[in-house]
């Protein structure tokens, strides 16, 4: 196999499909944990794969994952910047309808707000590691491989996150 064929491997449909199947859910979850669901991580995941496909001739297969995650992260950062501009000039009118009692809804909203604030107060590394472990059920070793850090670093981040959340939320 010559050097040119190595670059074109990502352009093979079967290889790209396999790559997509292997990394799409993980990329979506990574974006969701880092930025939340308001910025549509599913859309950014798809857009990142489209850009990878459009540039497949220029991307070495061994660099494809880092390229994909960088593109997706930049797409989300651009969306964050865009949302800041949008929020500056518009008001968001939220209307919630439910059959639950007003007391229950108020307590639920208060707890959800406390939890979101507490999670948001974590450092980004703590938040990402914690959510990958607790929400997605990933093991420390899997998180370490994904983030490119040691298992001990993952343990330290998650332990720190739990300790901080316990301080901020009763009964966590």
C-alpha cells in the first residue's frame, strides 16, 4: 500500500461507516456532557462527520478521531458564541404545562436547578469525567482512554466532583 492509499482509506465507504458506528454515539455524549443539550449535540455530531467525509482525502485514518472531535468541539464553541448574540437581542418565553401539583413542580424545579448549578460549578474536566461515568456508565479506564489521561487522573476528577456535589446538594 503506497502513501496515497493510506490517505484515501477514510474515503472508503465501508471504513467510514465502521468509523461512524464506532464513534458517533461517543462523540454525541462527549458534546452533550461538555455543552448540554440546548446546543443540539446530535446536529453537531452529524455535521462533524459530514466535514470528515468532505475532507477524507486529507485525513489519515489514525488522525481521524482527533480531527472529528476537534471539529465537533469547534462547532459547539461557535454555537455558544452565536447563542450569546441571540440571547442578547431576544427574550426566551418558557411555558410549561403539567398535571403535577404546583408544589411538586416547584420542588422538582428547585432540585433540578440546584443539580444543574452544582454540575455547572464543577471544573470542566471534573464535569466531563463525572458525567461520562455516572450518566453513560463508562469505566474509569474507558474515560481515561477517551480523554487521553491516566486512570488515576480520572479517579481524582470523579472523586473531586462527587465531593463537591455532596457539599452543594443535600442527599446527593
